[in-house]
């Protein structure tokens, strides 16, 4: 997917969309996109730790297992021991998803996300061990 297509899909999934330039810059710095029709995940690995930077599935394609497959495909590719992510504490679909694929809550960042209505939301930090390779 091009940076324009990534930004367009991201805008369907998030209140605060990232621009095509945001995606191009992250990819230039080493982030990797794993995609399938209707969704993508953007991940980055550094010093044996990997991070999910964003994960978006088109509302028209949800609850078909796309996000689960994208996470597992990224996990197989990442040269790291642990995969981390941050998620808004009120994002129940994403929290259910991450728990269902073996992530556990390891921390919290208070007032991390600013909503368009100025509300502040804590981020939960989740982590999952990656298989040896
Ligand atoms: C969260 C998101 C990525 C899930 O994508 P998806 O492709 O629909 O998820 P999957 O079909 O792979 O779901 C896998 C499991 O996650 C859980 N899950 C996913 N969506 C859920 C929902 N709306 N409510 C409850 N559980 C949900 C379920 O356990 C589901 O398994 P099941 O369908 O067998 O019950 C998608 O809703 C999305 O893009 N949301 C907006 C962006 C976002 O929040 N991204 C993550 C930010 S950290």
C-alpha cells in the first residue's frame, strides 16, 4: 500500500488520522507495513524490542480476523524478543483483540491521548513475548 493509501485507511479507523508524509517518514526510518485487503499494521523493531505503531481495519471489513492475522504475520517477521503496544484505555475492541492474541497489560501512561473534544485518556501498555528464531 502506498503512503496515500495507508493514510486513507487510517483516517477511516481513527479520530486523529496520520498523513501520508507521517507514514512515508516512519517507513523511511525502518518501520514495516504488513497488509492485507482491508487492513494494515505498522511495526518497528529496535534492539530486540518491537512496537506496534498503528493497526487499522476498514470498518467494512471488521470481525473477519484481519487484525488477528496481521498481528500474527508481523510477530513472525519481527527480529525481537518482545512486542509492545499502547492502546487507549477506552478502546474496548482493540483491548479484546490484544488479549485474544496473548498480550498482557504491563503498564499505563496517564492522560496520554488527547481526544478531539479535549478529553484526556490514559494509554495502557501491553506486551507479548515473541518466539525464538
Ligand atoms: C481493533 C481493530 C483493529 C480490530 O480489527 P478486526 O479485523 O475487526 O479484528 P479481528 O476480526 O481480527 O478480531 C479478533 C478478535 O478481537 C476481538 N475483537 C475485535 N473487534 C471487537 C469488537 N468490536 N468488540 C469486541 N471484541 C472485538 C475479538 O476477540 C475478535 O475475535 P472474534 O471475532 O473471534 O470474537 C479494528 O476494530 C479497528 O481498526 N479499530 C479502530 C482502530 C484501532 O482501534 N486500532 C487499534 C489501536 S491500538
